[in-house]
C-alpha cells in the first residue's frame, strides 16, 4: 500500500516537473536558434543581443560562448571575441573550432608573444587533461561506474565459474576506467582554477614593476593580449605573459576570463 502511494506521488511529481523542464529546454533552444538566425542574416548585433539574453537567464555553454565570440568578431570587437572564445575553451578545451578561432583571432592583436617551451612530458599531460570537456568526462565516469556495478551484480548471481571470472575482471577494468576519467576531470578543473587569465580591453596598458601608478613602466601591452593572473593588490593585478615576463597592471584595464 505504501509502495503504491509512493509510486503515485513520484508519478504525479514527474507529470508536473518534466513538462516544465521540457518547456525550459525548448525555450532555451528557441532563443539560441533566434540568435543563429540573426547571425546567418548578417545581423550580428541582433544575434549578440539574443545570445546575451540567454546569459542573463543564467544559461552558459561552450556553443553559446563560441557564438558570442563569433558575433563580437564580426562586429570587429577583438578583445570581446577572444574573451568569449576563451570562456568557451574552458568548457570545451578539446574543441578544434574553438581552438582554431582563438589562434586565428590572436593574429588580429598587436602583441605577438612567443610562449616559453614546456617540458614535453608536461605538455603531453596538459594535452591529455584538456582533450575532453569535464561534462563529457563526468558522463563517462557515471556510465563506467554503472557498467562496473552491473558486471559485479552479474558476478554475484552467475553460477558458471567462467562467467563469474569474466564479469569480475570486466567490473574491475571498467571501474578503473571510471576512476581514471574522474581523476582527469579533477585535474582539468584544478588546471583552470590554478590558471586565472585575463584579456586586455584598453587600447594600451602599461605594465609596472609595482602595484602603484608611480612605479616604473616595464613595457606596454595592447588590447586583446591574454595574461596569466598571479595576484591582486588594491586594484592592481600581478600578471605573467606567455614568454615569462611579469609585472603589475591596473585591474580596470582587463577583464578576467
């Protein structure tokens, strides 16, 4: 009796909640497609407004950030385009289109900064942890754990010794893959949390040797340049460039990714 009552409650809850979720997904898709239609017709500002409306609703995704970056690029706003391409990259670091657009748009910036070569093992490991998005890794982790659990259940109830051994080894192997994907997703999250970056939005910005305006100027950077943020102090950010150069820049001159 209690079980039937619980089933009835869950069914009613599903009937009430699922249509709302479906409606929400449909409205998001419609708003996204509205922006795509504007974009395909060359109305890049209209597309940008439609995409930004989704952001204002609290929705975010790599495709949304990517399309915002494309709209800004078409409008000639290079720093904003790079900002949103980089935001898309954080959600889908292995996406070839996003990575290509970042490289291509960087050609439009004034500052050409060569990266310090990384040790090949460090570079290899970074490519591994950034090859797939965290959301995809999370899905695979759950699937692997479920499959491992199913194989383990089969092991406990199967009578054949051969099938019991097979299901046990399958369970251990698949569960190991689940742990591996979970570990990689954790490393990717730690990587982005430990690599705070920003884009310069002013036409030119002086990099000082200290967090005060009276400090000596080390060099000047221009809009669109990406910086690694190391520290902050009273409206100033300590930054490091890809070539290893460091200094302090006004926080008002940049937007953090």
